[in-house]
């Protein structure tokens, strides 16, 4: 193959080709037919006028083919040079052909991806963004549910704290009551005996009740009535004389 110096001849335009073709298949066809070396292919979708938008897939594309060099001995090159057109048969069984025309559009610098690849990457990006949105929605719902659970647990903890404070208060009141009862009982057990009992124990010369009753029953002075003797002895024993 020999290179062609005319840069305009290195750019071809195909007005219409089926959607089954890719950049790689165009490379392969030009190489198998010994037409030239393809650098890249850019595709532009042809919209069906009767089809509503986003309802039917694109069936046909226009293609801009950029060559690095021609095979100047091939029929296609000669037809392009002479007629500015070449019908390239791409399927001998069906008779399908591409109309090759010199491109009058200046080819833009090639990006790392072609239009097909860019469209595929865009669709993939939209799919990923949709998945991210769904994941974000699920995470938001989960965070909301966790927040509700935390709020409910907070209310439960607050209720438990209030009940605990009431129990502590009740226990404190019970403890105070028990302490007062104990102090009162101790005060009663340590109280001094009545004066009458104390004076009786201090002034009595009798050791036990038998002597007391003996004194009551014994009357040394018989001139005194028994009732008066008992009264005098009782007064003496009680310390009331």
C-alpha cells in the first residue's frame, strides 16, 4: 500500500449503514477488501421520522471514516478519484452496499472513544447513576429507621430513669421512716422509770413482795385499826410520808 498526500481523500462519508456495524467491523471490512487502513470511525444516528422519541431503537447510522492511508491500487480508490463516489458491497449474499463519498466535513481530532462507545459509556453511566440513586434512597430510609429506633430507645431510657428516681425517692422516705421508728423505740427503751417506781425502789426496805405483804398483814400496834396500819405501811413503802 502507498500513502496518499491528499488529506481530504483520507476522510470518507457513508450516508447510511445498518446498526449492526461497529467500528471494529468497519476496520475488518476495509482490511479484508484491501481498501486501506482505518484510523477511526464516528457514527451518527439517523432518526426515524415516523417513530416517536425513545420508543424504537435506532436502525441506521451515518458514518465518518478516517483513513491513515489508501491502497491506491484498489477499485474503491480509483472510483473515489474519478467519480467522487464508490459503492462498496459489504455483503455479497444480500447485496448490501455502502455508498462511500469524500467527506466535506473537517474531521475533528479523535477522542479516545467513538460515538458508539461514547453512547455505550453514557448509558452505562446513567445505569450506574440510577443504581446509586436507588442505593442512596435505601440508605436514607435505613438512616431514618435507625433514627426512629434511637428516638424510641431514648424515650424508653428516659422513662426508666424517671421510674428509678421515684424508687430511690420512695426508698429514701422508707429509710427515714425506719430510722425514726428505731430512734423512737430506742428512746422508749432508754427512758427513765416513773418517779413513783424509782422512789419506791429507793426508799423501800423490803427485798421482795413477800415481805411487803407480810408487813401489810402484821400489825405491831394492836390499838390501831388494821386499815390504818395498812395505809401507813403503804405510805411508808411508797415514800409518800
